[in-house]
């Protein structure tokens, strides 16, 4: 069965995200392991972990993917922020490991004017330090493709290849592809030819074996606009066809597809996640 789901809230307890996902028909979900707008978090208790594992068994939802806080920036030239980012990411990796999650998705980071090469070097250096610190950790960091807004890195596949080249234990690093982001970054997946070219390029430069998760979002922004704005499936500049291709692509059948589209209700009062999941299942 195809893994389809959405990012779910952990309000009231991390285990509640699983039940929220189950309620709307997810069989995979993404979560923050803590409040993503704050640096600090109170530690997970043994009770938190047991409740989470019990909810996972009872709902059958898998895989459960973690996404790190947007405060974290491993590409920054600011040493204070860099140190704080490393500590925060280390804490989040420990939380994901304690919950038994396979992946931690993170945006590569913003170089803040220091230049792309310096930013890519700092990202790789940070990941190497975390790998050394977390010897034997099972959770894998996944670098996410970005739209390339501002000084954000990760809008070209070559950025990932350069980072991977600098990683000492590169088998511990994977990639998450976001459909909205790659389109806004200039990879035109709207046409059959553009779609094939994009995935051929991804495989040539990064390797399809490194692709572990797909964020499945339409784009409010136009092709190549370098603006990160998610839209409901089929209602943005991508339209429905790229999503049909993705869902029917035999190379991607084992991957989890996770929505990060705007929440709330549609004009009919239905949960937007339910609507988007129904549209995606209709394309299968």
C-alpha cells in the first residue's frame, strides 16, 4: 500500500500526532519532536516514549518522519548561532532516536551572505560533528531540497552532491525531495519530459538511492520564482499531472509521500488534509 500522509501536530503530547493522522486516513506522518518555534524543550519522559510506541503499534502508521526546527541554521557564518544550531539539532536527533524514528528532515541552511561554498562547507562540518557525537545512532539526517529563497542553500542538486562529498560517513545521510521547492527552484516537473529530466539529473548528481522521503506540495509561486509557498494539490502552478506521475513512478513506490499543505478547512468545512489525501489517492 502506498505511504501517504501529512505533517501532524504534537499538541497535547507527541503520541497524539499518530491518532490525528489515523483519524484523517494517513498511513505515514511527519512531526516536529518539540515546539519548532523554540530552542529549548522539556525532555521526553519514559511515559512519553511508551505512549508514542503504543500509539504507533495501535495505529500502524509507519514510517514516522521528524522535521527539525526552522530556527536551526548549519550554514550560518555566525559562530554563536552555529553552536546553538548544532546543540539544538543534537537534542532533536536524540529525541527522534528515543522515539525510534528513522529520519530527521532538515533544510540545509542559509549562508547569510558568506557565500555558497562557505555555507556548504559549514553544513557538512556540522553533520560530521553530529555523526561523530552520535556513533551508533539509527536516525538518518535527510537534507531537504529548497526553493532557494534569500540565501537558502539546497535549490540545486549539486549542493547536495558537494555536501555528501564532504561527509565522512556519507551512508548516514539522505535526501528529502519537496515538489513545490524543486519547481520553484527551476526544475520543471510539469511536463513528462521535464519530470524525466529532473529525476535523471537527481540520479546522476545525487543518486536515487539517497531519496528517502517526498514532500508532496503544489506551489503558489510560479516556475523558477525561488519563492517557498505551498498550495493544495492541483490548485497551484504544478496542477495534477506531476502528482500522478510521482505516485505512479515505479522507482518511488516504497517512499513515504507527506503533505505540508496549508491546514484549516476548505470552503465546504472539510479538513484540507482529508481533501488533499483524497485527491492524491484518486491519482493512484
